[in-house]
C-alpha cells in the first residue's frame, strides 16, 4: 500500500457491500479500494477512494443505498451514495436525514431495509 492510503473502515465496507446487492458490477472493486481521504461535514462525510482494480468499468454513475442506516446518536438515520468517475468508485457520501449532526462515530450502526 502506498503512503497516505488506508483501508475502508467497518462502516464504509458494510455500506459498499449493501450497494453490491443491487449493483453486482461493484463487487470486484471492493477488495481493491483504498481510502485517500475522509472529510466530515457535521451532517455527513465524504470518503475519497482509489481503486487498484482494473477491469470492468462502472461508467459515470451514482449508486444510491436503498436501505436505511441507523445509529443511536442519529435518530433520523443516515443515507449513502457512491459516485463513480472514470469507470471506478470515486467518492462515498454519507449524509444524515433530518437536522441531526453526525460526528463520524459509527458505533452501533445497523443497515436495514426501508419499509
């Protein structure tokens, strides 16, 4: 691994694996993603990714998580979207619903189907 790059955390990985259920073409990339940076906005975060996988391209698309993310500290829940650029995963955006703030701590998270 090159300097400055780190692995996905448990929360990011869980979100991406749920995205794979709907977008199976994403799966080959998961084990080859590295985190270049994480930015926390107070109401969400942006995780900038680098893919070490070269193969099937994803195109320029947005993959919306169609389940809800619940955290004890964020009663309204969170959502997520993966942005692909130049055929590979580029940015994972996580955002709060409602007006709650989120400090980036994901202890006790659950990803569940929306009703």
